[in-house]
């Protein structure tokens, strides 16, 4: 797990810096170990706050790889709700919801997929692939005109992507 690894490396660095080092070219001051440990705790708390949706997201990805899209969709969308500032979580929640819609047929999943794609594109509008994904969701919903308009946007954003042209 990357956060755990980084915390361990930071703790080791803190204890190493706790002793003064003399070098012919570099002189590093000693840091009292309690100050270093306090800095590590603050950094760890900030890291936990910033990564609060990551565990849910990766659990969802694991379930998706195992073919359990009901659990995958739930966990990935929980991560998206915890981190509404990350477009990638919004996109992945939309894709997982669309995939789960294909399996379960629940129209609420298709609505969720479209909503999350819109949220992701509002955060980061420079993803032609997700413009195309949004187009497919609109097509599935039955709104052919909006779907074609979205696909035209994807083609304009990535004119050399042949797959987008084929979907028109």
C-alpha cells in the first residue's frame, strides 16, 4: 500500500535526521526526534484525509476484476462521493454504473452513470474518451440527438481517434 510505504520511509528519515551528520560538504542540523515525529504525524493525517476515497476505489476495482460489478459499482461510487474533486473517480463511477446497468437493467444505474460522467467532465472537460463514453450512455438512454452531439464533441477534441469517427 503506497501510503503505508511512504509513512515508513518518512519515519526512517525522521530517525536518521534525529542525529547530527557531519560531511565535508554538507552539514545537516539535528532535528529533535519529537519534532520529526510530530511532523510525520501531521503529514500522515493530511495523507489520510487526501486519500480517504482511495481504499474504497481500489476495493471496487478488485471486485470489478473479479466480475462482481454490483459490489464494484457501489464501492467505486462511494469513493467518488467521498472525493467529488477527482474527475477520475467520477468517470469510473459512471462507467461502473453503466456496466452494472447492462447486467441488472435498472434505469437508476443509467441515470447515475450519466450524472457521474457529467460531473467528471465538469471537473475536467479535456477527456475525449469520456465524452465518447457519455455519448454511449445517452444513446443507451434513447436520446440519439444528444448522443450524436456528444460524439461530435469527442471527435472535435480528438480528430485522429478513428474509433470516435466509427461511432458517428
